[in-house]
């Protein structure tokens, strides 16, 4: 479970602090919070807009339409409240730093778990490839007296090994966000060229 990001009432004050830096629309406030948290926390619209409405109701912010967007500005009353509670902002910043650290730990644990799962998948794929190769070799021996099938079995072994190796490579690329449409296109092009050479 993710740690609590803001204590009760702190997000309201933090929004005032962000608006004191300059007018913003709701999405800019969401991005500003995301940036403060280094991307580890992004508040939902359902979290931000009700608090903005409450601040407006209290006369601490005002809004106006600017094209298709609604811009929020801090009022004089909002600036006065922010100034009177300036010491709380420093405490909130400390809390935010602690929350970021906890969120980063959660992300790190999730990534570690994902990498362990990936390594297990790759190991299973390698075991499967070896088992398929052994079975194919055994079948070759069984069919060794049936001239004409030996080459077919050898081709099947090569195809199985190729398929397993490529699958492992592509999973590894995908896990590190290096799998691109260009690499997939190169694979398809190479396979198509091979089929043409085989007369398929």
C-alpha cells in the first residue's frame, strides 16, 4: 500500500503555495505536483479540483475562463493565509521529501520483483529450449533408419533453438524498453528473406 502523501489539510495549503508562484490551470497544478515528486506521484483530477473549489468557496483563490481552460489565481486573502502559515509550508516540504523517499522505495521493490520474475521466465525458457532439443535429438535417433527424415529433424532442432533464443532476446529487450518497431520489422524481413531462399 502506498504511503499517505499529504496529511489532512496539507494539500490545500500546498496548492495555495503553488498558486502563489503564478496562475495555473488544474492540469498545470497536477504536473507541478508530479514534478515535485519526481514522477513518483501524480494526483488525480478528482483529488485536485474539489480542493480548488473549496479554496474558491473560501475566497482564497479565484478562477476565470481562458479559452477552453479555467485559470486559478491566489487572492489577497489567500496570500494572507499563506503568509500566516509560512512555517507550515516548511514542515509540508519535509513531509513531501519523506513521502518521495517512501514512494521511491516502493518503486524500487516493485522493479526488483519484476526483474526476478523476468529472470525466472528466461530461465524457464532456456530449460524448455534444452528439453525440446533433447527430445528432437532422441527423435532423430528413433528415425535414423527412416532415411529422409533426419534432415527434417535437424531442421526442426535448429528452428526450435532459434525460436527460443530470439524469444529470450526479445523479452530482454522489452524488459529494458529497448524493443522497437524497427527491430520487429527487421525480424519479419529476415524471416521473409529466409523463406524466399528456401523456396517457400
